[in-house]
C-alpha cells in the first residue's frame, strides 16, 4: 500500500490564502466612529419618528420626520467636529480661547446653567 504525503491529501485545501493587510489603527478608529454615529442616528430617529407599525411601509409624515431628523443630526455632528477641530488648532497654537457655544438641535432637551 502506498502512503500518501500530507501535500497530496484530498482533504487539504490548495487555495492560497490572501496576504493580510497591515492594520491602520486610524482607519479602524474612523470606521468605528462612523458606525457609532450611524447607529446613534438610526436609533434616535427611529424612536422619534416611527409611530405606526400597522403598515409595511413608512407613512409620508414619518418619512419627512426621518429626513429632517437625519439631516439635523448630521449637521450637528458636522458642527461639533468643526468646533473640536478649532479647539485642537487653538491648543496646538498655544491659544486658550473659550470654545464657542453650540445650541442643541435634536429633541426638546434644553440645558440651563444655574
């Protein structure tokens, strides 16, 4: 009887494995941040805008609400990013200017300073 070698075994895959790409931690962090933002938008706007589960599709008012909600949320996220970037630039340049006040857009939450 002839003994088969491990390389000629019918159970072994001969498909080469693709090379692994180096992990860029900045890209991973950006990707994670994007999906966290996406999940927050989805959850918040769904809870705020979808009222009727009796139909298989969105009603016109729900769709309008979702469009407004996502637009406002994205605009606020963009504004916060700009404020953060400006603050980082000021810190790097040695300035200690107070950050600008950003008014909340989403929801009816208000904050009061006593």
